[in-house]
C-alpha cells in the first residue's frame, strides 16, 4: 500500500457536484475518496467499495390498534461483507431515507474494520414516527419488517442491532420472528438482546463506555487532565446518557446535556444520575429542573474541553463549525459532522475523535455477544469491559499512529486503516467469476 503521499496536495473536501453538504452518503464518500487516494487504492477495488453490495426496500403493512392498515417503508442495506457478516443497527425514525441507510451501512463497514472485528457493514431503518405507536403496533411493525428483510438475515450473513428508537425489546422480537421462520432459536442472528435472552452483559452501556474511553485517550494524548475536564453532551439516549454518566464518574464536569426537547447548562456540573432518573420517569429531559435552559445550538457552541454529539447526523456543518469552541470533539453519533465542517474544525485546531472510532464500543460488544451466543458460554461483565477496553485502547493508538505518521487528521487516518483492511480482504478473496 502506498501510504506515504503528501496530504497537502489534495483538493479541499466538498460534496460532489449536485449533492448537498448534508447528504450522508455523499459525506461518507468525500472522506472515503480522500483516504482511498492517500493509500493508493487500486481502481477495481475502489469501484467495489464505493457502492453497497445490496439495497433492499420493503413495504411494511401494519394493522394499527384502530383497525386501519398503514404501510411503512423499510430498508436494509448491506454495504460490504468481505471481512465477515454484515453488521449494523436498525433505526425507526421520521427522517430515515435510503441515502441515510446507505451511509450508515458504509460507516459500519469502516467502523468494524477500524477496530478489526470480523464483520462487514450493514444498516436498516423504517420510515415512521415511533412515538405514535402503541407497544402492540411497534411489535407488529417489527415482525413484519423482519419478515420483509429475512432473506438477508442470519448469523453468518447479516446481524442487526439497536439504533435510534429501537431497543432490547425490538431485538427480542426480531430474534423470535427469525426463530419462527427457521424453526429453532438462533440467538446470534441479532445483538443487543435482553440479557435474559442471550444478550451480553455490558452491551447496553458499551457505546457510551467506548466514547468515554476514546475521550480519555484523547485527553491523555493532549496532556489535558481528565478530572475536572468540562463536557457538553448532545443527545441523552443510550449513547449520550451513558457517556455523560461514565465521564462524570471519571471526574469530568458535565456542564451541559440536551435531547430533542432542548438543553440545560450548569457551570457547576449536572448530576447525571438525577437527569437519567428524570428521563426514566418523564420520557425526555423536558422541564428538567436544573441549570439554565439553552438551545441545542447553544450547547454545541459552549466553551468546553470536550463536546460529545450523541444524537443525529449533520449537527456540525459549515454554518456553525466556526463557532465550535470545544478542544476535543468525540463523535458519539454517526455522522454528526459534515465533510465541509471537518476542514473548519481542523483549521481551528479542534481534535476530532471520529465516529467510526469513537462510537465503535457498541459494535465491539455486539461482536462479544455474537461470540458468546455461538459458543454458548457467557462472560462476566468485568471480562466484557476489560476486552472492550483493550480493543478501544489499541484501536485509538493505531489510528493516532497512522494520523501522526501521515500528518492527517484522525478521521482520515481511521478511514485509511479501515479501507486498507477491507481492500486486503478483497485482494485475498479475489472475485468469484
Ligand atoms: P437513542 O434513541 O437512545 O437517543 C437519541 C437521543 O438523541 C435522544 O435523547 C433524543 O431525544 C436525542 N435527539 C434526537 N433528535 C435530536 C435533536 N434534533 N437535537 C438534540 N437531540 C436529539 O439513540 P442512541 O442509540 O443513543 O443513538 C444516538 C446516535 O448514536 C445515533 O447517531 C446512532 O446511530 C449512534 N450510535 C448508537 C449506537 C448504539 O449502540 N445505540 C452505537 C453506535 C452509534
């Protein structure tokens, strides 16, 4: 691999002609192109990697509690399986689109490769407003969607997991639907299951734990103390709340949190356990009685040591990147920063731990769950967390080393490592005629 090229000679990163800055697949390709060029990727493998292996679009008819039948659109995209089965979450959201699912599937390919798991990348989603559903409607939607995409699923072909607005219960229904089709239990067909059904201890906290570890590594690299570091976290769901809690347990001062209903700032630090208890009782952070109410935009622009966007894509764009004042940006969400914003952050000396590394803790423990399901032998939470720690620390060091060696930002370095590993698998496998 020719990885010693001079990055300064490359053109600025912008969306391809006709594609907007916030088109997620275009944003992925901008980063991909830059890294592929730097490693001297040959054109044949480049042509394979820049498009998904499979794109499945299914209609999902659901009988609502009222007796009405509504039809939703579901997607499952498999980007690449050169290194192993497709792996990637399922999202229920009113903003789901094929372009978004394609980007998320490709990010899963790079994420699994950057932390060196034997998985490829996939992602799924259903275009819906999940807040409208009763539990029964959600279950019927899940079972019908699972049936729609069942031809791709299997522990050796495509393994879903939770993502935005899906959880352990949804994974339990996917598992059961698949089991009913094949006639026996296959726990390794899906990860992020309840522990009582073959889920892994530590999976629920794994993405947040990985973000905490990545933040810790970055602060140590920069010589910044962890204790007392100020942190703002956008998104207070699985990833955001756990990251905030674990960073506060490490001695950081979480001065701002927020969710889709708004955000709160308290310079003295927010009691994260109390905020989690509030969300458990009320569903969201709305009217949380602590600190000052601020907007989500204001949260992103706070003068803090660490900013963790842990909600959705495209929250840091060319429009607001110049106003980001955090020293470290640790991307809990997938795709929170656009490619155009990357350049501004870099010029302003902001250290970015890219999404495909920062939030890889979730898929890492999903991998542990898949291994445990297949061996039928279950690990202690301590062992899960130790092994997660080893993988995050090693991967962070590999990305940092690549970044320093080639004088590129960590995002480009992570893509270079990942694309190189997937390309190696393609070269070794060759093409089936
Ligand atoms: P979640 O549904 O548990 O939580 C999402 C949070 O974001 C909620 O608090 C919600 O209120 C908030 N939010 C939604 N829209 C918002 C907006 N416009 N402004 C501010 N906040 C908003 O989802 P999650 O599982 O925590 O996922 C969050 C992100 O992390 C997504 O990008 C997801 O793809 C990524 N991710 C999740 C995992 C995982 O294991 N769950 C793993 C890797 C990456």
